[in-house]
């Protein structure tokens, strides 16, 4: 029985992180579902939720105003979510006909802010940007050209993490994002992707549905778009550059928050696991999200059963020692991260351990019925 649990856990983990991406790639080769892109210039509203973002908001708005897109078809709405710093004053310096400031008081969180912004938006397409998101000049054009295809309802771009301080946590975050982007590219060829980046995504306004304050907008909204029969696709030429977390604490807190809200979203949208109705998308959702968020369970089972099999064939001894070294290297980084330089080779073991610990932490909160609507923005 212990050997069975060991091998089932091992096979499941290999499937989650290696087998599923490989299968997506192979299936996409068998029949690629292309997006009918074309020159398309609808009216666009860029919605930005900001809480105490005086350090970034000016550069972000300036970046959006300089995008290569017809100015008469573009406007920006900034919702200041109870900001107590100079965020509001900075936004007011921009022309009111291009940049609209909305004050949300008391503070209610990003989701409520976006609900308010979309209700007042004039654009046919709504683009969601974080308050520290910087786009490449042609990003907006690349995003909206996908909406030339009437089957497309939601588009996300390519997140590129910048790691100026060359931190280990930044390196791990950047590598993980590269892995996700490759997976999204091939999921698009199957039909729809199951994960987007909230700092660079767009939706047809007619498909936007107001969300509860505790719901994660860049998770629940794409699922609702798929539910209504439209595609959610990835656009690799729409680039967003964002600075990675400066410390493990910042990254961990962000991962716990996102994982908790994602678990609630998955629970609320569990009907999308109806394989008879949603077919390939149900498989994607199960493999890419459900299993990914509970992979810590299989990691614990793998380590515990491996320990209990120590006196069995040499394979189990070698495997257990390998696991132990993997986790000890992560613990070593945690202890000495701020004391001395760490080798870049530790980035992925540490980041892998961190995101799974964060998922476990979030899962406990989820079981306790805890929810989260507001948070302090991640620091770069």
C-alpha cells in the first residue's frame, strides 16, 4: 500500500508539471485552432485599480498615453481605492478628457474598483492594467487585433518579469513565468487558456459580468467568458514588463492571496469540470489549475511514504536523499537569503517549494472559509 501511494503521488506530480504540458503540445499539433487576427481598432478603455501607488501611477499612465493606438479611441479610468497618499493628486495632473479619476471610498478592493470602472467605461474593449504595469508601445494593438475573431472574448498578453537586483526569488519567478507562457501558447491552440495575467488582459465589455468583492477578477472572469461560449486566448506579442518581488516574504504573501482567491473561484465554477459539455477545457482546468493548487498534497504523500520505505530497495533511499537535499537547499536559502549571495541554481527548488507552501497555506484558509478582498500591492 505504501509503495502504491508513493508511485501514484510520483506519477501525479510528473503529470502535473511535465506530462500535462507535453500532452497539450502533442494534442495542439494534431489540430491547431487558430485565432483569426486582423487590423481591428475599436474604442478601448484601460481600467486601473490603484491603492497608494504614488511611486508608480504617473509612469503607468504616461506609458498608456504613449501607446501606439488612435488617441480618439482610447481613454483611461483610474479607480483610487481609498488611497491615502498622493495617488489622487498625481492622476488629476493628467488631462481629464483622457484620464478619469474615480474615488472609491471606503476601500473595497480591486474587484469592486474594476466593477465601478467598467460600469462607467465607454470602450467596446476593456483592458485591465495594474498600477505598476508598463506596456510595450504596440501592446494594445496586438491585444485588440485578436478581437477581430468573433469567437474571442478575452485576451491576455505576455508577462515578462524584470529582475534588476538579480535576486534568487526574482529568478525563480521569471523562470516560472516563462514556463507558464509556453503552456498558454499551446493551450490557445486547443481553444482556450485557463490562466491569465491581471496586469495585461482585455475583454469585450458586453461579456463583462460584475463580480463579488472577494472574487479574483483575472481568474473568475475568463472562466465566465468560456462558460458563455467564447475563447480566452494568449497573445505573445502583447508585452508587459513588471519588476519581480524584492523579497521572499512579498512573493509568499502574494501567492497565498492569489491561491486563496483562485480556490474559491474554482469552487464557484466547478461546473466547468463537466467533461461532456466543456470537453478539452475541463481537462485543461483540472490539470492546469485544480491539480496544480493541490500538488502539495502529493508532495507530502511522496515524502512521507518515501521515508517509510527507507529499508526497501536502494531506489527508495536514493530518492529520499534527493528529496531531502531539494528541500534543505530551499530551507538554506530561506535562512541565508539576506545574509549572503545565493547561487542561481537554487532559484527553482526554492521557488517551487515557496509556491507549494503558499498553496497549502491558502488551502487551509479555504477550508476555514476565509476570504480576502483587499491587500497591500506586491513590492518590486
